[in-house]
C-alpha cells in the first residue's frame, strides 16, 4: 500500500482539469415521480467531487465557477429528504456536509471572489436554521449515523465561520453525546461498517476540531467503538454485510490513522489505497483528513474471533489449508436503523468471497425507505439465510429479537421474531466443517448466495472463485432453487440465488 496522499493528489489534479459536470435540477422532480434517487444524486455527487478536486488542486477561476454553481442550487439537501419543509433550509446530511466543505474551502483559499456569498449561503441554509431552532431536528432524537454527520459537519462549519463556541457547545455537544450513548460496551455499530465510517468518522473529525479550539477531548475513551471495523472484518477488503452494508466499504486512511494514533486501537487490515472516486458521495471531510493524517498502516490478516453481544454480531476467522475462512452470524433486533429482517442470518466466506452471503444494501429508492421496505429484495426475510417457521417469515419491530451466546466451539442464537414461533439456531465449527442445528416448529430452510447452488444427492455446493462450500444433509428431491434479479446499492443488476427445503435433521457445511 502506497502513501495514500500521493495517489490522491494525482487523482485530484486529473479531476480538477475536467469541466464542471452537467447538472439538471429537474431531476429532483423525477424523484418525486418515480421514487428513484440515483439520477439526481449521481449528478449531485459529481459536482461535489469536482468542487473538492478544484478546491485542493485547481485554479481560482474554476473554483469560483463551481462555488457559484453550488450557491445557485435550489437546495443542498437531497430531494429524498426534503419532506414538507423549504428545500433551501432542509438541514440534512448533505446540506451539512456541503456547509462544512464550503466553510473550510473559503478559509483555505484566499484567491477566490465568491467568499462573501458562500458565507451568506452557509448561514442561511444550515447555520441559522439549526442554531436558531428551538425544536430538535428528528436526527437529534432518533439516533443513527445522521446524528453524528449532521451535528459534526454543521458544528465544524460553525467553528470555521466563527460562531460563538458556547452556542456550538450547547447545540452540538449534547447531540454527539447522544450518538455515543447509542453504542453498547462492545462498541458495535448496528448500521454496519459503512455507516460506522460515516457516523463515527464525522464524530471523530468534529472531536478533533473541537480539541484544536478548546483543548477538550471528546474522542478519549471510545476505543471499543473505534475497534469495530477490525472485529467485523472477514478478509482485507471484505467485511460482514449485515443491514445496508457493502462488501468492500471505503475506509478513509486518514480516519484509520487518526484512531490508531489517538486511541491506540488495532485498525482493520488494508492492502490498497482507496481512490477518491470510490467514495460515491465525495465527502470533503474524508478526503481532507486523509490528505492531512493519512499514512500506510500495513498489517496482516490473522485468525480471530469476536462476539459483540450488544450489537449482536459474531465473526470468526480460521486459516485452513492456505485459505482464510470466515463465519459471521447476525443477532440484534428488527427495528435497527437500516434494518433488514435478518436475525440469525449468516455468512460463510473464503478469502473474503461470500459463498453463503448476506445481500447487504439494495438500491435506495422511496419504496426502500417507505412502508414497502420489507417487500424489497435486500431487506426482506425471504432473501436472507433464515428459515420460515410454520410458513411464517420474520416480523419487523422492536420485539423481534435475537440473542447470541458464545458456546466455545461456535455460537448459539435464540430468535424470537416469528410471532408465536421461536427458533434456536446453533453453529459449531470443528475439523469436519461448520455444523448448523435449527430447532423450531415446521422449519423450511433458506440459504442465499450470489452463486447458483449445484444439487447432487443429499448435497448442495456453492462453487466460488476462492473456495467451495458443500452442504450435507438435504433431500435434493424436496429442495427448490430460485433466483431474483434486483438492483444493488449502486443501481447495477444484482442476482441472488436461494436454496429452500424442509429441514429433516442436522446440517453440515464442508469447506473446500
């Protein structure tokens, strides 16, 4: 892995030389008509990427051009977040991020002519709506990554613009403390590694900015939270994909290095420098803190075992005949932020390739975050490796829960998420492979993968590029294989396969 700053600067110079990307404001109405977010958001983030590149590596005329274009936008928030309020004063994730980026850019660059207008727009769109409001925003009370990103980005913008520190303390610090209180002692993030990067990343960035101006250390004592990605790692470039997660999240080198330096935690193992283009939202904070703090961290992937009982995640890695195999199991509850109906779902991976998979995030649309959420493929119970009980799928809600228990040679999951039915799911891992025993009424198993299973006799095999899993103990005559074609988080086609059969006894996964 090379110095991330060298690679980033080369990429930024190329991006800065390109013309200002096209922007069609009418695509906001397309979202209202179709529920699709990607058409508008793709152009929005292309403009933010150009803004960041020109601010760091471009000339003043190009920077004035893009700053004027951003200031002319109807809203800095995304149409999916506008609701009934004035879009120009909608304080969402991306309005706050834009305010933060612009506030630092006008402080960084003294060769631009639009600074006064930029200050005016930041104040009107984010600072005044937030700091003058006597009513809490929903993200100050319903804790998720929004809590840390909105408060952290808006707070950093306020500090850059000289907002009175007591006002910043009164509005921002309690919100960020609420965000920290949402973590249990194990430090696990219910939203997954991607949203850990987002939420805890912006918490960290604000905490360091606050320490610079006040000397107060908000980051100290958060070692467990900072250690979460390493606990959830299956292989370099591969993490457990529970909830709306991705298989290979973009891990900002600057954030990881800062947490190592400040808290002494063990970082996840990285083998390559992520390009700026890999951050689909082109986040200014990730980019600039990597340019300031980033460095090569190194490390090697080692076997390991982590049970995070508060968040309900279990991850174990074992090296077998030259391959790093991993088993990840999901507990928790079915009203988590970015929730899927996935209690007891599991992943089996070989060198990071998920042979039995968790589907992760689908394409974000209006329906995906609406009442029809669990009718969408990726969040549904039907497209996770969880069974039905007496024909019933898992139910959403706070009362649908799963508790994990470390058994020494595996993990046991007690699942109460099927209405009247309860399921006890036990995983064991020994020299013969991974055993699975399910106890409950009228169980029909479902095992999900992006690889089509091959059935033969009492076995089913998922043959990947890095390894093979063979399931023993099924009746192939009673089994069915089906697939669904959906859209992944990036909008690209995503085909999932499911093997379904009535349970007749204990099952075993042979690892080859």
